[in-house]
């Protein structure tokens, strides 16, 4: 099954001022497109053709680094665009909030842990809210790695590669993370992924 670049679910300028049209154009049209193009080349002859994207990510982990990196980033970005929306942030749907409070103590504690995971991921990578063994966890991964390869379901991820924030925030990654969490997150999509994972 060939990788395909999805359309953005909103206009390039829809997330301004927290994420600029210039960032989205580069990030989606150039970076995500490169993962798709390179991933398709590496998928050919890998023995993983015809599998779902999740299966390609898991099947290439530790065996085919090039394919894994591009497939992982393709998976991560398909969701990343949906994890944001215009006028995002704010209150979580009730069931998601209950689960966050039950597993992580409070929404404030979750926010602090998520921002810290993103700020302390050395170099490129992602910070995550995941569901593992029925419980929510906040984690981080390097480069294109994602929680699928650690037996967890990603519910929310923030891209902390520099291309995700450098145009808008320069080197101020913590400010970008705060803007993402407080003003961009599509909590309805996070809640939808949680309900499917349960």
C-alpha cells in the first residue's frame, strides 16, 4: 500500500498566530512529502509492501532503519495535522478529562509532564500522550520513533523537530510547546482515539 500525502484539514493560515502559514507550507508540503516519497522508495522490495502503515512501522523497527524512519514520520504526521485545529486547546471532552485525572493526577499535571517531555527531548523527536495497558502515560521518543513500537497507542503527539517551530519561535521550543497545548490541540480527536483504543 503506497504512502500518500494527506491534505491538510484546514487552510495554511488557519493556525496563525500559533503556527504560521509558512511553517505549515514547509512542514507539510516539503518535509511530510519527503517522508512519503522516500518511504515509498524504501518500501519497494522491503517485503512489507501491501501491509498497513502501522504494520510497516512495527515490521521495520530495528530491521530497516531507513524505511522505519520515513514510515514512522509519515504515521506521526498524518495524526499531527489532525491533532491540531483552529481555536484548539481549551477544555477536554468529559471522558478524556476523567481518564487524564484518574491516570495522571490532574489536567495541570498532565500539561506540565507533556511540556517537560517535549522540552527535554534532546535533539529531534516527539512528546506523547499514550495509552499502554489501559493507562495513560506521557512519554517522548527520538527522531521518527513512535509509541507503536513500544506496545502503546499514541493519543496525542507534538513534533519537536526544529522544522516544526523554528520559523515561528526560533530556538524557543518551550514557547512553541505551550502554544501547541494551550491553543492548537484538537481534544475531540484525542478523545476519539482514546475511545477507539479502549
